[in-house]
């Protein structure tokens, strides 16, 4: 898309220059301010925080619908719990690498872990603490210390909890608002179940929640079971949800982990079954972050600014009175009446009565991505009508009668147009991996691998063959799609028939 004259006048880079466009829009639309004196810890501005809270509201609704209970755990975690987690994760990682059951191993030496990724607190005032603490990077250790106190019998299960909190990770790479930060607005659900099958049903419910949420945000996604080498060592398996960004790279916005009973054994989380025997629970987690907002900005925005999905737009409708040289009191009065009517109906509406030119108002609200603009001038007033202008393009005059229904219909149209546009982009970025020949450890492709594309292929090879493909394409395995091929097709490297559908991409 070429840069529009209006965008150029306001200094907006074209979206085709995504590296420049994204940080400009994030600040120009007043989502966050990056000038806080700690790198990677942005200040949320009212417009950005309202958007994030509306995303949280949709999440809350899904949690309530599925009978999760909201909790709120302390920010600080004692050092010994991190050591406990490190030992568990190291043990599971070693067992996975050796292909043995974790119970067959003993942990010797210092465990690998996350000590270098967390923020430590070692003093209170001038006094050195007897036990160091750290800011939570996530909450497994904190929650699973309490779960044994809450779970006694099978009647206490399933236990389904969630919280929306800030987490902290010492990110050493280049930070980018919402995408890679050090203080993270984070959603995490943690559940406990009687057995593996019930935990698996929870995973299925989590993926249904993902589908509902992404539908509200108008984001098509790739849902893949991560390969073993990219699965969190503390998990039996991981399912990740990725958005395809404008530059063709993928952004993981959510993940779901099935833990089986591995964490329960480490934290002694048991229950008494119907026969009176003690059993370990099986657990799952589901996490998302403010990356969801980053995906909205990147996926839907254009050369003029943001385009907000109506469900999470802080301002769904802006009313702009068009003032003539004569008496404007009637136009202002009617604009105020319309604003009040829409607000009473639960529509998030703003009246822009600033004494500036209408064009300036249009630019200001376009960059913020307001889905619908309503213009009211003397001619509209005389015709008992308003002009509705969609942020996705197109405008139409409507009668002021049944205005609430009209606005809701227009917002639905905007949502459907956003969904179609994002789906078109998504589909345009996915291609079948070109055929290739293997020459030793090198791959010779029939066609060049294009930058900015996500490739799919049938794959039933081993890890070494997967590594060969990664090196040959300079892409990463996202994993197995949750939507396999309906009919068996030849594996791209072995030729064996398989239904496994694998995605490769360049991730953020």
C-alpha cells in the first residue's frame, strides 16, 4: 500500500515499512509512552490501557462461561521455590533428551534454570534479606505451593483458576512495545484434574476459548502442537497460537500446556479418590499476554493508523458536528442528543466538539482506529439523517430513526470487513513448501524460498531431518497443525504417506 498524502503530511511511515510504521503508530495513537527510564517498561496511556482492559473483559467473560475462578497471587516468590522449579525442569529436560521416564533419573549438580531471567530482591531497606525473593516471571511455583492446601479429595476437582497480573522477565534482546517487553501484562489459567483424560478435555476447552477470543479480535491464527525441542521442558506437550504479522513473520500470542502429573509429583499435589487412595492430579496451563494488542495493531492497522475491532475499541463511534458559518446551535444540540442516546444503549461514543477543522478531527480519530465516524451538518439535520463513515472504508447516509440499531449494524459490518481483510492477508502469506532434493546435508529447491512467507508441508521425518529442513530454509518449525490433512499425502522428505501438516516460519 502506498503512503497516502494525509499520512505523509502527518509523518506516518507507510505500513510497507513495518519496522518504522509499528513503533510510530503505537505512540502516535497514544497507546503507550516508551520514554519511561527503564528499557522495556512502557507507560500505558489511557487509550491503550482501556483497549487492554476491554481485551481482558472478553477474557473474563470466557473464564466465567467455563467456570474458572479468578485468583490474585502475590508478586514476590521466595528463592527456594525457584530452585524447586529449576530442579524439576532440569530433570524433565534431561529425561526427554535421554528418552527415559523422569522417575528413573536423579538430579545431580546444579540445575539449569531461570535465575538469570528474573528480577531479584535481596534487600529490604538497608537490611539484607535472609531469603532472597524474585518478581514472578509466571506463577506455577507460587500457585502449586498452595494447590495442596486447596485440594483434598476428588470432590475438589477440577480446580480451575486464572489471574490477570503483571509478570517480569529480564529481556536482553531489543524490546518492542507489546511484542517484547520486560514488564508483561499477563493472563494465566492454571487447572488441576483427576486424570490425564480430564486434563486433555481442558486443553480442548482452552482451544475453544482461543477460537472465541480471536473471533472477537478478528485475528486468524495458526494453532500448532510445538515440536518436542520447542516444548517447555515442564510440559508433556505445548500447543501454541500464532498470528501472521504484516512482514510474514509469526508472533506467538498464546500457549496451552498439558503437564500430566509431572508438577503434581514435584509439589505433592494429591487427592483422595473414591476408593480412598491418594492420586496425583494432572494439570494444564493457558497463557496470553499484551502481545494480543500488538497483534491487533499490526494486523489491522493501515497507512492512516490503527483500525480497532469494534468489540475492544475504547471509542466505537465518534460524533462530529459539521459547523456552518451560520447558527450551529441546532447541530451541536442534535449531536449531543445522539451521543447521549448511543451512550445510554451501551455504545462507547465520543462527541468531538473541538473548535478545529473537521479534517483535523478525521485524522485524529483515524489514527486511533475508531470503527465508525458519524458526521452531522445542517443538511443532515434538515433530512433527519446522519452520515456514517466506516474506518474500513465506505460511507452511507442513514435516517436518525432507529439510530442505535443502525450503529450496531454498521459496527458489525466493520467487524466483518476487518475479518475478511485479515483473513485475506493470512491466506496470502501461506504457501506449500517447494519440492526439493537432498544432496548430502543440503537441500536443493525447485523454487527459491521467499522471505515473509509461512510454509506448510507434509512431514513424517525425524528430528535430524527436521533440523536439515530448518537449515535449508532458514525457517523454524512451528509444529504440527491441529488441522491435519484430510487425506494422506507424501512426506516432503521421506515420501511416506502421512496426514501430518507442519508449518515453518520466521518467528518474532
